[in-house]
């Protein structure tokens, strides 16, 4: 039959063109061939274009300019299978160029055509290059959305089941890019794409494994996907993957997937039940788990090779282990040195999982802290840092703090504080800060390990976070007195000053809190003040950060306990800043209020000037001065500044300084000395007379010799000249001494005028009034005493006729100063008498307060029990009375009565 066919073969019809073989070396010619109606020509043209664009990116751009992409898109939908395949190959390669992708994004038919080429009936070559094109297109977000909208996820998942590794590689790469979008994470679960991705981990090609791990890492960021992966035993598979040393370059990504999975409490419970966590810890720390731990894990045979298997182990895994040598441990339990990056990622995975309190509890039960402590000794600083950060998070669990100490975890952390690496320092100090919080045993252990000095040295580190953490650790240590004293002796107070100047708000806040913890005794406060630590501390009150202002105010509250420090804070403007904070509706806080109150309690002069009230617990001492009621915004000056002002016609500054006058005491002592010298001359009168006669004789003899010898007279003139010169020198020396004395007096620190009169008042009150039996009698007697010394009683309505201003001005003129001692005032009204009453009452322990009113009004309030008290009668609390010092001295006015209100007003 074959021969017969040849004989009957007919020539081609006359209307058919003979076959033409064309050779073209121009891309434009081949592009024209894409428009041919012949499928064979189209196929060969697509194949030629594929080979051309595969050479370089310039060729891709050239064909794009020749409008070849438009024809290729049309041919991808051709009915001819070969044409579709070759066109898909060309387009898949061309999508590597960004301009081509930009053009394809504008064509609505691009993504649907690529998705159609992933159909099961299409050739595997179409699958490969269509998936390649989609992976290139998925680098832009808009293309991700288009692929998702056109149902491209499911066909890509089918590519993972292909036997062609190129199809698998392009498919998993496209999925990894699509999984960056949250919509795809949901869709991948709906199309059962998680299990094929896990199966890709068994691939022989590292590229496919790497892309599969990347896709799993992104998919596991979804909570429901994590639940599905748990059902697929993904945790065990990943731990097995990490146990293979030949895949060590992919272990980091595997641990990153585990990190996501371990966020869920259910995952931790599952890994705890299966023993996978201890197995992972053993792999990370390069150690073999104990027999008990091995039994909890999967596939842990005994030495004879007959070890028990768990029910979940597959028959394939059992067969592999049975065929292995009985003396060789399975891959999951061999000592496999893991890379530093894997250890670092494992520590970060533990830290990420430990952010939940429930997870921390499970991790603690599995003794995860031991692995982290082991990693602290690793030579890699990145591993040390990650381990310390994980320990810091684990230390939020109260039980973990004690366990870390018992497992010797504090020593390496303290060693890391002295590291030259700033990141290591930051992580170590953070861990120590959490470990020492509310744990006195850990604080004591740090002292035993000589860790206080490295922490103090860390306060001057360039890493601001390390400084803040160190300050936090020292604050925790200061809660124990022994440790606080030890740190103070090592210079912690001075070391805290420099961090106060930092611009970092966290450093400022933590350092201010540390200052409050360490300046709680007088010696430390003095050291802090003399080291100029108050200046930056007061400056922190200007901070815009609420926490910084709060901690700075608390530190000032502690510092202002003693008067010298409180005075220095006032000089630096601390009081004005606190007042400004309290007037603000947004910055006002109880801490600033407490600081201001403590500052005023330590500086009663300022308190009385600003608030107009001294409570019964505020005791007036020498150095107190009354400047009157200050207007809002007026700066409160020191008594030295007021004394240096020129005399003015304003109210005087009344000062309390009950000390004897040194000039009077010196005069009295000199008079006593002269009297003693006069008494000692009574026994030498005769000898004095003889001495006088002898002296007269000598004078006469000298006169005779003077007249007799002219040479002697010449010598006398020389002597006179010499004496005159000597007198001039003595005069100049005296003038110089006087000038030096004047300059010394000017440079001499100001001393307030002494008030011997007030001292006499105090002595008299102590002698006569203090012995009285009741407080009521003491108050009445003291009121009468004050009124007598201040000009006596004043009749009602006659206060305006009482002359007190002129005598007060005369005292100012006599003293040549605006500062007037209280005892020198002989005529005073409410404001003067109330101040004297409060001053004397404090000396004899009579409790009273001093309140300033308006228009020179001031009064004293006392708490007194009922006057007539009979045994057996009910007791009532004491009542408040106002002491009358003006009209009826000693009269006690009940606080709420009209008489009391009249006394307080004009």
C-alpha cells in the first residue's frame, strides 16, 4: 500500500504558494511574522523571540518598543497548543523587565491569559513560564490584587504538586509574593495550599525549600493559618528540618516560621506534649536531650534500636529509623552545631512567643531559660544580644526571675554589661532591670557578683538605652539600704548627674527616678548639691514629657527635705517652674504639687510669701523673713538680695534672727578687762615715783650733752629725717590696711542683723509663760505679752490713728537697710503681732498657725479643747480659735463667729 500511495501522490494545487524558507536577522521582521495567519509561522516567530529576549534586557526593551508584546498576548490565547506554549515562553521571559511589566499591567487580558495557561490540560512548559510571569508580575501590589481577583491562587497551588521542579519553583515563588497580601493568606487556606507548601520542604532543591519557608513564614502570620498548620503537624516537621545539618543555610528561615507558630498558646501546649520544645532547645544549644526528654519527643529510640514510637509517627519514618544503625542516634537527637544566625533567630522566636503571659508560663515549665543562659556564653555578639533580650521578656514572669538566678544566669549578664558592644550592653542591662524588679534576692546576688560598679560605669555609655536600663537597675538596688550605701560609696550620686543632661526622654526619666532613690540621706543630698546636680534636675521640669516632669518633681521632693538644698532649688528657679506647672491645666500633677509643698516646707519664708499661711507644723527659726504677699509672677528673692537693694519707701523686710549683738558683747568684755587691769596696779605705786625721778634726771643730762656737743645736734637732725620718713611709711601702710579691710568687708558674706531684743523676749517667755499649766493660759498670756511689746491694746475703730509707720521708717533709716529685725519693732499692728506671736509660740511648743489676710491683716489660729470639762462628760474634739492681739489681747474668738470674721477684715 505504501508504494501505491507514492505513485498516486499528486502535486500541490496551483493556487497554493510553494514553501518559502526565510532567513531574518532583524527583530522587526520577526515581529511582523507574529501577524501571519499561519500557525506554523507564528510558532516559529514566538520561538525566535523567546531565544532573542532570553539573551539580555536590552532585547526585551527593543521588542517592547516594536509592539511585540501586544501580538504575544493575543497568541497566548491561540487555539494552537504550540503557539500558546511558545508565546507564553516569550512573555514569561520578557516580564523580567520592569517596562514590560508596566505595559502588561495596563492590559486587562494579561492576568486572565496567564491564569488560563495554568489549567491542568496545558503543557508543563506553559505552567512553568506562566507561573514565572505571574511571579514577576506579583512584585507590584496592583498585580497581586489582580491575580487574586482572577482566581490565580488555586492554579498556583496546583503547580506545587507538579513533578517538574521548575514549575514548583515558579509556583512557590509567586505564592510567596502573593502572601504578602492578607487576602491571599485567607485564600491559601481555603484552597488547601498549606500542605503542598509543607511538602515542598522535602524537595531536593534548596531554592524550592527556601521559597517554601518564605511562603510559610508569611502565611503563618495569620492566626487561622497557624491553627491549620498545627493540624498538619507543621511544628514537628520544622523541628525535623532544623535537625538536618545539610540544610543549615535554611535553618534561620525555618526558625522564623516556628517563631510565628509559637505565638499561639495552643502551639506551645502541643510542642510541650510532644516534647518538641525540649528537642528544639537541644538542637539550638548543640546538646543531646536527656533520656526523659527524649521519650517526650518524636522518634527517640533506645540503644538497642527497639525504642518506643509515638502513635503519630508514620510508617515511613519508622522504616527509615529501623534500617539505620542501632548505635547511631536519629537526626533529631545528634549533636549538630547550628549556625549563630539560627541560634539568634531561635532566641528571638522564644522572645516573641514569651510576650504572652500564658506562653511565658509554659516556656518556664519547659526550662527554656537554660537554653537562653547557655546562649549568653556564645562567642557571637548577635546571639548574646538576642538571648539577653529573650531573658528580659522571660523575666516578666516572677518564677523565671528566681530560676535564672538559680541557674547562674546573672553572672554572664553582668559580664556583658562591661562589653564593648553597645547592643550587648543594652540587652544585658534590660534583662537585669527586669530581673531586679521586686526581687531582693537578685539584687543581693548582683552585689555578690560585684555588679554594682559596672552598672555605674555604664551610666556614661554612649548607648542611651543602656544608660536608661542601668539607671533602672540601680533604682531597683536602692530599695535595699545595704546596696544603696554600697552604691553611694562607689560614686553613684555623681555618676547620675551626667545622664540628667541627656536629650533622650527615657534616659532623663529613669535617671531622675534613680536620683530620687539615692539622695534620701543628708550626705548624699549635700554631695549632689555640691556636684551641681540640681541645675540639670530643675531644668527637667521644663520638659514636654509627662513622665520626665513627674520623676523630676519626685526627685525634687526628696532633695528639698533639708533647707540648703531647698534654697538652692529656689535660686535655680525651681519654685517658679513648679508654680507654673500647677497653674497649667494639662501639665498639673500630684507629683509637682508634692514637690512644691515640700519645697515650701523647707523654705518657710517663701511659703509664707507665696501662700500666706504657715501651719502649726511649720516652725519659725532664725533666718526666717517676711517679704509680704507676693503678686503672681513675682520672683521670690533671698534675704541677701533684698539687703543689697537700695533703701526704698516700700514695706520693710522683717527678719527673725534671735542672736546677741556681737558689738555689745565685745564692749562688755573689754570693760571687764579694763577693770581687772586697774585693780592690778595698786601694789606698784612707790616704784613708779622713783622711776619718774630717774627719768627726769636722765632728761636733764641729755639736754646738757645736747648743748655741749654740736656733732650730736647734727645726728639728731638726721634722726628726725629718718623718723619722718618712717612715719610716712607707717601712714602709707595704715592706709593700705584700711583699704584691705574695706575690700574684705565688701567681699564678706552677708550676715543678717542680730536681734538681741527678740532673744530677750524668748528668754522671758520661756521663763514666765512656758511653766503655765494649760495651753489656753499660755495662749492668753503670750497674747498679752505680744501686745505689750508691740504698743499695747488698740481700741476698736482707732487702728487708723495708731502710729506705726513712722517708727518703722525710722528703724530702716537707722539701720540703713530694708531688712528690719522683728525685735526692734515697738509699734506693730496685725501683721507684726501675729508674726511675733507665732515666733514665740514655736519656742515654747504652743501649736498655732499663721495666716495672712489682705491690707496688712494677719492672725493666729489655735486648736483648744473645751474650757469647762467635768469628769464623765463626753469629750468633743478641739475647736479652732483666733487669738485677739489688737483690741482685747488674749481674747479667743471662735473661728466661725462674726467677731472672728471682723477681726480678719477691715
